[in-house]
C-alpha cells in the first residue's frame, strides 16, 4: 500500500524542481554558445585581396594603400 508522507512529497517536489532548473541551465548555456559562435563567425569574414602589380604584395581590395615603390597604382 502506498503511503503518502510529507517526506516523500517534499523529496518528489525537490527532484522535479532540480530537473526543471537543470534543463533551464542547459538551455541557457546552449543559447550562449550559439550567440558566441555567431559573433565569432561574423568576425571571421574573409576579405577580398588584390596583388600589387609593382611588388606582388596582397592588399585589401577595399582599402589598398601604396606599397612605397615608384609607380605604385594605389594612393598613399
């Protein structure tokens, strides 16, 4: 015969609360990891590079600067 005692009810309630908070914690950690991964992916975007015809060094195509040699096609 099942006897309901205050100890059993409290233990069951505590176990349910523990499981509930554990799932919430794991969910929050997964969200933080996903947010961090998204931020890192945004920071790792590739830039288009173009070679300097004078010296052969690769420069950022958007903000290429002069290499310092004569007849460099990029502005200094």
